[in-house]
């Protein structure tokens, strides 16, 4: 397991065959700063930096901070494919959250007036 966050970022970046420049561009962070984090020259990046890099790498913040997915966090493979398809189609996280809120509202409306 990687000892510091920079090693974990580099591990995920290399697994996805991204160059330093590609990840920096995708995450909208400075390439020099990203390089410094990966080499542990900058060992305490901001949460904003971590969020951007995690999003660009399609990993969770805990995966970057701690190195592994929590044991109780498993996503059905079909759901993973659906989420990946949604991401590839250009749906933003906010649009997806709005859709979920609408679905919850719709379910609540259909349950109103029905005896429980």
C-alpha cells in the first residue's frame, strides 16, 4: 500500500495510463503542484485539490486518503456500468442529484393518500 497521498495519486494515474499533464488538465490543477504532491514535496494538499483529483481519476476521496475502498462499499457491476454510462454521456453530478431528488419526490407523491 502507498505510504502517502502522492503515491496513491500516482498509482491511480498510472493504472489509468494518464500522463501527469493529462491528469493535471483533467483535474484543472497545476501540473507542477500535482508533480510536487506525487513526489511528496507537497505533503498536505487542500481538500479542494483532493476532490478535483479524485473526481478526475474516478475514485473516492477515501481511496486517495487511505488507499483502499472500504470493505463494506461494494457497487453492483450493473450499477457501475450505468454510472459510467451516465458520466460518459455528460451528466453532471448535480444533474444526477437533481434526478434522484425528483425520483424521491415522485415516490412520495404516489404514496400520499394511500393507507399504510
